[in-house]
C-alpha cells in the first residue's frame, strides 16, 4: 500500500469537504481503512509545499506523482484511494 500525500489549507472549505469524503469512503470501504495519508498544511510547511508543483488545494500525490488537484468529489477522492492500494 502506498502513502498518499495531501496538501491542504486549514480554512479551505474544499479541503474540509475532502477530509469528510475520505472519512466516509474509509468507513464504507474497509480496504481503504489502512491507507496512510500524510496531510500537510501548506501555510505551516511552506518548505515542503514549495518542493511540489501544484496550484490549488486540496492536492493529492502518490510517490511524487500528482493524482488530483482542486475541488473534490467522491469519485475523485476514491480514485486517489484506489491508486494507493
């Protein structure tokens, strides 16, 4: 199983939705329960965020490859989780 790296901002409404979607998907699908997500708050970890190429949050990476960036949907978030398996 691969680790997911997620960039977010604390006050971003889309990021909050993404976190809720992740929780729902993990509750509904036991195969996602053990996926590790490293959530990096970009304004607090500027040096880490600056080393990645993205414009919008939330943004999801696996192994340095950007999987999704922008307004989340259940389908998009689930695709990230499936890619981590």
